[in-house]
C-alpha cells in the first residue's frame, strides 16, 4: 500500500510530547491488514503529569547557520609562544603623547636571515587606557602566527575602532598630526607603520589562520535574528558594570559555536578592540585556537583592579586579577557549557589543526634539576635549601650543609 511517510511523520513528534520512550509505526498491507485500527474517539482523561518541554515548530528560537566549512591542513596553525631569547632583543619605542594620556608603545623584534622579525608589542605607562595591555598581548600572539594576511586583518579591524578617547597624534616618520578615532586605533596604526617599515608584511606567503576561518567576516542575521548568551559582569573596585554577550552560530555538523563577542554598559572602551580581536579568533575552525587565546588572558593583571567574584559554574568565590581575566574565564565557561572546551580552556575533542607545543629537550641530554623553595643558602643566596637524607641541601647550587 502506498502510504507516504509524510502522512504519518507527525506521530513521532506526538509520541515525544507525550513522554514515550519509543514508537513503532506500521504501514497497512494486504497480508496482515491493519495492525492498529481506530474506532470512535473518546476524550482522553486530563493528565496532571508534566510533559517534556514542547518543541517550537515555528523555529523562532534558532541560531543562524553556516552551510560550508573550510578544510585546513592538519597542524597548519603554529603555536604562537614567545621565543626564549637569553641575550634579549632590540625594540622600537614610540612615545604616544595625546590629550587623552601619554604612554610608550614598544615593538620588539629579532634579527634572523638578514632581516627583522617583529614578534611582540607592549604598552607601558601610568596613563595608558585600561584594557589596552590586553589588546597588545593578544596582538603579540597574532604577530607570531606566521600569517601576514591574518595580522593585516587584525590591524585593519582595530584601526576602525571608535572610542571616547579620539585624539590627534604626530604620526611617524615626519610627525604630521593625524586624527585617530581612539587610542586603540592609534596603537594599531602605529604598529602597522612599524611593521611596514620592517617589511614584515611584504610578500604573499601562506595564510594558515585565514584559511582556517569558517567566516572571514562576521555573519549577519536576518530579521529573525539569532540566539546569544549573556552574563552580567561587575567589578566594584573599578566600577565596571556591563553585560557580556556571545552571539552563536550553528555549523553544518550541528555544533553550536560562539562567533562574536560584545559588551554593553560601563567598561573601558579599549575592551571594544579586544572584543573585535577575540571575535575573529572565535571564527577559527579549531576551537583550541580561541581556547589558547583566552587562557593567555586568565592571568592578565591590572593595578588595583582585582576583585572577588563567583567562579563560573560553581557556588564559591575567588579573587580575579582583573576584569579582563574574569571575562576570559566566563567565555571559557560558555564554551564548556556547549561541550567544546573544558573548564580549563582545553579542547574536548582535538581537531589537530593547531600544533600542540612540546617541551624542548635538555641541551645536555639529561633532565634539568628541579629547584625547590626552602631556606636561604649561604653559598648562592637563593631560598632553595631543603632537608634531604638528614642534611641541608641546596637544590640550586648543590651545596651540602649541616647534617644530623
């Protein structure tokens, strides 16, 4: 018997709403006849039990969807750790002096293969805008990603950031005054000028991070909108009182991912630049990339900016070094709620796109000795003397003291 599925597909939804654990359907046929037949309908008794949560057939509570994903090469994203330079490194310093404050901008580089390789940017000074150091820290990791296209995208995005600290600064090399929409924009444009001076953005080369984006530009919703996750943030020491929002998207494999970060309320406007940077990081296919960026901000300190707040997902409080650190922890918690990252910011499922850092081998081939904290050593002056085998032993220099 020709009995299309569309004629009875609603039975499954009806069974789910009724709280059934299973449901079997049978098509009528000439051999067995009708397995189930309906007679005169009788009104069903009123049920007082709670039914499962109803399903919105109108699909009004939905997230925007993306139809296609890139296929990046495994381990194509380099772990952007800071290089260990025992002899130090040269840096270019620019004194950003404006009516909104004065602070120094440092761009560090190394010399290799006959050219300069810039790898970090710092801001230093008592009058720097709050949150600008977190922007510089995040940008430094992007400078070490070996992707000039990705770095250009980040700097172009920051250059358009507006704020309440618009100012005019003497722009290098001739000192001609240039109006900046914000100090975040000024920092990005000065960094871009320095990178161009060092020819760090010249040439094509590979763009592994750009190739791993599931959406180079922020997806825009239609009139139906999309779902987002919001949480309140309050720092009584600094007066920060705002709402943190994460817009979410559904990927073709059905996984829900945050793709855009925004703040609303009273907060340092430099954090708008940080939100733009992290929003781009969230659109990298491997969530380990965004997790790595967020973990780097968990220890970001701010003078007189630490405060007590609840640990996300727990009923206890702890001290957070800054508003930025707490925001990073809240975002990690949302990723954990979605089953993408752990509460420590590590991926639940490795995609293999981001290289996992490995510990460098010891140059002598033997394990490095472990230095332990203890009392002060009379030989080397370090507080590394412990009690071992009945004697005082310095774990730093190996000096043996009184025994017994």
